[in-house]
């Protein structure tokens, strides 16, 4: 992959990542049942995006990494809440 392609891909990945984080914030305002149904799968999807797609890109093009991955993601809604 060439650098210009990596930049274009990264730009879209960052947009998707931010959108999913905003969706998690919106989900946090739902009732308990909806949070349980939606937040866990979205959290898993975010982790997959980070670890399976973004991280390999950043390993090749380290200077493109502008986000702190995984560390900033709060865990999914649990049943004990």
C-alpha cells in the first residue's frame, strides 16, 4: 500500500471510529435492556476495527496514528448496572 492510500483509508477509519464512539454515548442514554443489547456488540465492533484494521495500518505507517486506541474505550454496559 502506498502512503497516499494509507492516508485516505486512515481518514475514513477515524471517521468511522469517532461515529461508533458517539453511538455508544447515545446508547448509554437508553434503557437498561437496550443498552445490554446494543452496547456490547458495538464495543466488540470497535475493538475489531482498532485491532484488526487500524493497528496493522499504524504498524506500517506509525505517523498516521492520531488516536489512542483501546485505552480510551469504556467497557460495555454490564448486567449489574
